[in-house]
């Protein structure tokens, strides 16, 4: 099943972090691969023409995060949002992070 069609699973810890090969495999399934940092988190910058479009993106991503129960860190600038994903409960990456990344990418393309 494609990442875009999956639903995040609640994570309270107790599951292993993804390994480097697992991270590479899931990242390759994203339409636009995200930057992997130390096999601990993924990040991507999204650019917009103005602040209003930046905030529209932030609000839509907040809706995705609430539905999925998995929340990114967002650094908001005038015409850019840097999104960081990792699973806090395991201090590393899980499949949930790549599910949110896939849904974020699709939403960004629809703006």
C-alpha cells in the first residue's frame, strides 16, 4: 500500500526506530524525497509567493496532523515553511513520519 493511502498508528514508544535501509526505502517512495538528518528526522522546505499562502499551507498541514494524530514541527517564515518530522516517543523515525510527509507533499501540490 502506498504511503499516501496509509493512516498513522498511535505510538507511545516501545517500537524500534527505523533503520537506515528502511528510511531510505520509505524516503524513495515519496514523490519528492525529504532530507534525512542523522537517521533521526526528515525535513523539507516549502516556498510560497507571500505570507498569506504560507499560512494557508500551515493551516492545511495542521488539519492533516490532527486527523492523523501525528504532528510535525514547523518553522514559519514570510514565504517559507520548514517542516521537520520525527516520532518523539521513540526519538527517531517511524513509518508515521513518512505518511505525514507523503500527505504534506500531496497537499502542497494542490495549493
